[in-house]
C-alpha cells in the first residue's frame, strides 16, 4: 500500500464515487483512516508519546529557565536574629564589635539592606569540573537585590563558576567535583543574599556582617554587604576576597564544618579560617575562645583550599 503525503488530494483528478461493490464489506471509519494515512497512522501516537516524555524531562531538569526557590522549612528560619540558628560557619558568641575592629565592614559601595527572602536562579550550566564526589549547584540571587550594586547577576555567576573550577579550589585534591545545573534540587545553592536575610539565616549574635551555610535550604549564603565591600584583612582586593568567600562557605556546604586558626606566624591563612574577621589568631579568639590557637600568630590572607595547585 502506498500512502500519499496528502491522501485527500486526488492529484488533480476528480474523485468518482463508484458506490459499494457487490460482495465487499463496507469499510469502517478506522479502516478508511488507516487506508488513507498508511504508516503515518502509527507514527502520530508514537510521536505524541515522545513529545510528552520530552516535556516531562525538560520540566524535571528545570527547563533551562530561572527557577524560584524559597526556604524548604519556614519553621527553621530564624526570625529572631539575635538567637542562634541552624547555620554552619556563623559565630554564635555575644561579642562587642568594638573588640573586633578587623571584622567591621569596610566603607564602600551601597548594598541591599533587606531583600524579599526568596531567590531566583541565574541562567546557566557548566560541565563537570574535577573528579571524585560530584556536587551539583545552582547560582541564585535574592529577589529585591539591586544587581547594579555588584556588577550584574551574570558577573556574579561567572565568579562562582570560575572560582569552583580553579585547581586551587576544592577540586584540587581530586576528591571533589562540581557541576552547575538548573535543577530544583541541587546539592548546593550558592546564593547572593541581602544583609537582612543573611542575618536571619546566619544569625546576628555579633553585630558584624557575616555569611554562612544554611543546611535546611542547602544554601551557601553569601552576604551582599561583604560581596561589595570585602574585609579589612584583604586590604581592598575585592577579587581575592570574593574567591575566599565562595570557597569558605562552599567548604562548609561540602562538609568542612569547623573553623581553623592560623597554623604558624606568617603562613597563608587556611581557607576555613574566618578571614572576614581577621587573619590574626588574637582576633579569632575574641569570638571563638575555645579554638586551640597561639594568639601571637598572624597569617597572610588566602582565598584557596589548595594554593599550591595553581
């Protein structure tokens, strides 16, 4: 049987109804459809099923579009910022900030005091970088933050991607890998957050701007106030400080919960040292008195877990 692409077209010839031939059973509607469309009658339902499956898979992966993400557990959010939280990496001691001049936010450009407490994904994906355990991540920005304050969302995402892809970052020992996705369920959400939301998630026991890792949302909270102004320990080098901020808080997200002191005088500071508040053990001991550290040691600022890999 040969089926024309347009079976309703008689090729320019007039159709003639010759009537039912004697001895032949009248053909059903389904039979006439099959006779008219041939193999295409089978292809139509198959293509329909494939289209539906493709749509399902696209939606599951996020569709490549910006996705919104709020807290997974509103009850876990800390609306009383002066109390402790479930965050990892945020100081919990009540300390007078006047005793920690190295941790005071430097003067500089404006930042958003309070965003809308929900986030949206920044478009983009990356191939896997590194080997070992793979951590998927999204790059997100809190709604209500003025993107002009920090150079735009794509610039922020590019800094995150390039930092995590650097051999001096966590991929340097061959045990960790990263891949940026558009999924609604990544392993980490690297999120630029307003100062007020960062205080809610990380706590504000000491009156200093801080960042942290917030497990209920798998959120790497990067405080925009620190992103645009940096820290005194980095002496105005915003690029290095932003690399440090990403590596330090992602470090908490991949399992490095504890902070480290300066190991010896003049050494590069460990990336898991709280360098936003200083690179001197004397400064660190002010809000973390239980850490085992020689108060006379002062380190050099360092943004990398594996600085010798570069």
